[in-house]
C-alpha cells in the first residue's frame, strides 16, 4: 500500500505557496452558513444607517459593532489595499480599526457585542474569493477582540446582500445617494414579529453625530 503526501511548502515555488496559504484563509459560503452567524433583525436598517454615515465607495470596508439590541455602538470605514485578497491581511486591518474605535471584550466569558462588516465592491452579489477572505478576516478579528462574529454584507451596483442568508435589496447601492434619516426609516422593512427593533435608535444617534 502506498500513501500520497502533499508537497511541502519548500518544494513549491513562492507564488504557488503564497496562493495556497491565501486560499487557506478563506471561508466558503457553506462554511460561513454552518458557523452559526447571528441573523440581523432588520438588515436594511443597519445597511442604510452605515451607508448614510460612511458613504462607502467601491473597495471600501465598513466595520460596525452592535449591542444586544442591535444599536450601533461604534463603526469605522477604510479603503482596501491594492494587494491580493488575503484573510490574514483583512483580519489585521479590521482588528486595527476595531481597536481604534472600541475597547475589547476579552475579559467577558461570552461575547456580548457583535461586529458586522459591510464591504462595497464592484461586480454582482455572487460570492467571490475576496468575500471569503473578508469572512475569514472578520471571524478571526472578532475572536481576537472578544466580539461575536456577525453578518457579512456586500454593497454593489445592484444593491446590498447579506451573504449566507439570501436577504438583500436594491437600495442602497454603490450608485445611490445616501439616505437621510427619514428615507432610511421609510425604506426599512418591518422586523420579524419575534423581535423588537433597535436599529432605528442607532440611526438617530448616528445622524446626530
């Protein structure tokens, strides 16, 4: 009987080894769906609020921290560096911005606050390897900052999409003007009967800042 072994990193050329490493820092949609990511009660309100506050353009990431009532606690936006998609690089960028805007919760036995990521990019709503790298980076950054890993949302020309959930909408999009507070609340879909709303308060506070 013979056994096969994958070639060691030293036997691969640098480009192939780097590519293999980056692929290992990517989450497939099925892995993301199986990770037990908490659902947003009203994703449209969250997306509209972050869009109105940060006005993201393509290749811009917006990381936000929500409390237990889905109220916005802190958020930061930054441009994606022009480098190959790598979950490790994305993790470091997300962690650096989280550390700037909110203290960590590592002393808690279980996470209380949740981090979500809105990424504005070109293309359509279908999953890409870049999305997989952002998912890996978000999950790892949350672990290192003591947060629950929340939704990953893409914003494209066609609208917004919560990957792994199948929920989305046409507005806002990369081509739309930011909503005002009244528009965002008017566009917001009603929350499921089982929960209360908290994102509207987050929008009011965000608009007041």
